[in-house]
């Protein structure tokens, strides 16, 4: 795997760890509410859903990390997890907000292209 692809995959993994922290630990805090434009009441009501969502983002980051640690054999693993992220990002953009396309799907798509060229 080329270094550029590995760096992009690492960036996507770190992004998903950031999403995990936002959704699992900061959802009801001022920073988390500001990021997601939530009132304190709405954040409190949806806290459980956000924690579940954050856990899934952690699994995506773990999958990308697993692929990176697998070395030359990790391309298939990384391709699978990047594809999952792209699909989730497109779905999120269609159902929640267009910003998800740029924050989640685009970085994963760039990493997938770099991986394919690597």
C-alpha cells in the first residue's frame, strides 16, 4: 500500500474516532450540542441513539486500523470498511444533511481512490 493511501486511511480512521467521541461523550455537552445544532432537551432525549451511533463509528475506525495493521493483506479489509463509510455517508446526506457527504463520504472516497491507485 502506498504511503499516501495509508495516510488518507489513517485520517478517515481518526475522523471516525472523533465522531465516536462527539456522539458518545460530548453529545449533551455545549461543544457537542453546538456541532450538531441541538438544544439541551433534544440532546438529552437522543443521547442513547447518539451513543449507539458513536459506537458504530468506533467499529469503522477499528476496521480501518485493522486493515492498516494487516499490511499488504489489509487492502481488502480497508476497501470493505471505506465502502461502508461511503455508503453510510451518502445515506446520511440523503436522510439527515448534505454536510455528511463532505465530512464522511468524501474523505473515505478519496482514501479508496488512493488505495486503488496504490
